[in-house]
């Protein structure tokens, strides 16, 4: 929601869902946990506006928070060295079309669930302790709270 905030991590799906709904959007708007459809729409927007391989590549020019790459601030200083594994405050990576951290920092819970299960949900994006690109999709437990799982809210205007 704002730059320079610590990503909300170490939460399970139900908590992420509640936080996203509780953000609110002000008069005439609501918020909701990001769906996989909204995630894919954002990725396609980024790819169609200057970053054609963003869903699948981990190019140095993307400046995302991956374990094996340096993260560089706007003045060219290294703010996280390659080989270190830590999350960063929001907005420290380079934005793509004014969207931050989809390819690295924390993977995010979505509203997508796995059919015929009682607790499996879909996570999207990369995370600071792995080397996955923005288009990454993987299944995980809704009950597990891990320090590299976070959330992204979607704003809906009425």
C-alpha cells in the first residue's frame, strides 16, 4: 500500500485474507486479497509495457529481491548483497509500471484454492529466499505461516 513498509509475513491464508479485506479503499472502493487472475493481468500489463520476459525471466535489469542477486537502490548503491536472504521494505526494488515486488521479496497468497482439498491454496511470485520469477505459481498450505509468504491487496472501485 505504501513505500518503505515492512511486508506483512509470517501469516497464514486466513489472516492474509482478513488483512486484505480490512485495508478498505475509502469511499466508493473496497479491497480484497489478490486473485490469480488479477496477478496474471498485472504481469501481462508489465510485459506489454517494456518488460517482455517478466513472467519467466530473472534478468539483472529487473532489480528484484532474489537470493543470488544484488539489489541496488536508485542511486546505484547495493542495499542487499547477493547471497543474503532477507526481505526488504516495500518499494526498495525497481518498479515495473508502478508495480513493485512481484518477482521477488515475498511470495503472496491468492484467493485461488486447489479443488478437492481442505487447505491448499496458490501462492504467486518470487520470494527473497528463493530465485523464482514474477510468473511463478505454486501450491501451499493455507494453514502454514512462513516468513516469506505475504499478501497483495487488490483495489476495486464501485
